[in-house]
C-alpha cells in the first residue's frame, strides 16, 4: 500500500513539473504583433474665394468702366469726363471739317484708348487703334492685337491721331455710306462702322452707343450743328453741387435728405408727374442725380 501511494505521488510530481515547463516555454516565445502603420494626414486647406473686382462704387465719379483699349483697362467716370473735356474741341473741329460726328469720334477715342490710358495711346499717341496698313510712311510701333507684334501708327501728338482718324474714314470707300447719314445720327454711324469692318467685335455698336448716351457726347454734335440739345435719359449727372438747379434750369440735382415727395412739393408737381418726367420705375433716387422738373 505504501508503494502504491509513493508511485502516485511520483506521477503527480512529474505531471506538475511538465505543466510548469510547458507554461514556461510558452511564455518565453516571442509574440508577433502586426505592426501598426501611422498615416500622416494633412488638414484640408481652406481656400478662400478670390474677391470679385468691384465694377462700381456708389459715387458716379468713381464708378469704374472696363474699356477695350487693345488690352482691357479700367477707368473711372471722372477720368472719362476729363478725357472728354480735353479732346471735345478737337472732335468738334474735325466734325466741321470732315463730317465725322464728334460724338462718334469721342466715343471711339474713349473705347479704343481706354480714355487715354491704354498702351497704344501711351507709347504712340494712337487713340483709335489704327494699324499701319499699306502706304503708311510715318513712324510705327509693334503691339500684340489680333496677331502678335502687329504694326500700329505712331503720332507725335494725340491731335494728329484724331485728324488721321477722320482722314482714315473719309479716304476709304467702304465708309462712304456713313457720310450719307444725318450728321447727328450717332446710332447709324455706330452700326455702320461695324458693318464696314472697322471692328470685329459684334457688340462694338452697342458699346459706342452706350458711351455716347451715358456721357452725353451727342451734345457736342448739337454744338457743331447749332441745334438744341436734348439730354438722353441715360446720361450721367453733371458735376453740379447737390441741391442746386442744373445749368438749364429744367433739372434739379438731388441732395441728401431729398425724396420724390419733397422735390415734387418744391416744384409744384405730383410724385407721379415727377416719375413720368424722368421715366422712373419707382420712387428710388440717389444723391447727385439729375431730375427733370419741367
């Protein structure tokens, strides 16, 4: 009996040692773990939208216009008015001598030269984008236009450019039909210039007409023709002190605090009559605006 107990104890002891040895061997094995991969991520960039260029401002004098002066330029209304004042006399004299409406000449000069700020007017006194063409023997400059480095006429003074513009139109048969129009028919002239091939831009007539009516250029035709001038409804208000009667006393310049009602009472009109006189769709008016009162 004692032998059996001793035998059982031996077996149990051996079994216990084997189990410890197995656990030891398991704990000593290297444990493989899948390496973790860290991916670097960037925060998405917040792209702010580029601000739109401001085309207009509240003041009519600082309102900007985009003009096609061989290259696109932006000028203010004040710059355009200054250009008109500088060259209106030349345009009127050329109208008297050659028959090209002063309004058309000025409008083309404003558009083609960027009111005198464009590259061709700056480096060549060329205010009308006239190219050299066959037979030109004067000075010239090279400038990219429809093609690279085209030849453009160069003048010593802008007045020469104005004179050459009139000679250019009177000396080419394709423009002869224009001189059969009424001298103050600037709309017919604008459309006729495009039809005769002066410009390839399909909107060229509309641009000229818009400039003429917005800046009242047709009044310079009326001066040459000795006719009474009737302002266009689209004409910009002249630089007259606010709250004053405009030059011809038929217009009132809106000042701060004015309303259609207060103005109508001041001139013994009804609001509806004032709106009809000025083709106003509603009662909105702005400081500096010219309102017809008669």
